[in-house]
């Protein structure tokens, strides 16, 4: 969804905003970059009977409807330029802050300097149709192969809903070590970012921190 940006509202790529309707508020990471005119959010519907309180209200909104937004963005899950390689691990909506990183990085033209940064986006989902930004990430990887690599994986490859899938298979946390080795990522110049399901994050940390990798994290919880 897209929200009109309030006057004076600023944020850093990777931060989140808190929005609300009918007195219910939740925090959502921002997908858009700071230079964009609107705030873009990727919100997964959680039905009321499954514990969703705000998302059913948001999905019922029409163009021009109003909602609340707190005046300041928050969060410290931001891009760290001190590392050369950035492995961005996510589950479904956890990819959102990475989209903001990439849009901002490209807008600023940082890919044209001598930094040598590379973003490896490793995104997991149960089904291939749950990847919200796969078209954009595929395009960016094709247009900027020296900057962006996109590696999506599905955890239920044998189900009919994934018929025709030709990409990686397995839970994203289960394949992360193999991808680190395949990509040749070293401990001294690589930062691992993990965003999404708390269980995924804990497993990524358990696999990679003992091997000497630095891991930054942002947890997404379902509504309650």
C-alpha cells in the first residue's frame, strides 16, 4: 500500500513507521526510499479469525481514506557501508527494508563509486507467489549484476502451487550456509542481515555467528 508522506516526515532506509486505523496501531518497515514521494508498505493480510486486527482494516481502505501515522520513523536495521558484501536474508515481508536499501543506494549513485559493495538478496517463502518484490529484484540483478544478486527459494517445492518452480528449494535458513560457501563470502568483509520470522533469524544466527560472521537482525511478528 502507498501512503501520502506527511510534511516533514523523514526516515533512513531500513527504518519502520507506525500506522493505525480505528485506534489500532502496528509498525511496518518502509519499502520506499527516502527520496520517493509516497511511503510504500508491503503488508500481509492476517484475517481477523487468525489474530489480525489492523490488517483487515487496512485491506478494506479505499483511495483517499485516512489513517494515522506517528510523526517519526524508528529503527536501527539500516545499511552498514563498512562491509563490502551484504547477504540480505529474509522471509516474505522481511525483504521490505532491503528494497529500501537498494532503491536508495541506486538513487544516490553509490554503485558508481569505488566502494565495491555487493548485495546478495536471499529470500525464502513457502510458495513462489508469495515473493512480493521478485520482479523488481530480478530486474535489478539483470541491470546491475556487479551490485545485486537475487536468490529466491521455496520451502514446499513438491506442492502443486509451486509447479514449474526452477529456482532454489528449502527453507532460507537451511540453505544459507551453502549459499555463503557458494558465493565465497568471507567473515572479514561480509555482514549478514536477517529479517522476518524470529525462528529463521535464530537459526541463521546459530549457523553463522559461531563461524565468525557478523549478523544484524530485525524480527517481524504476526499481529496479535
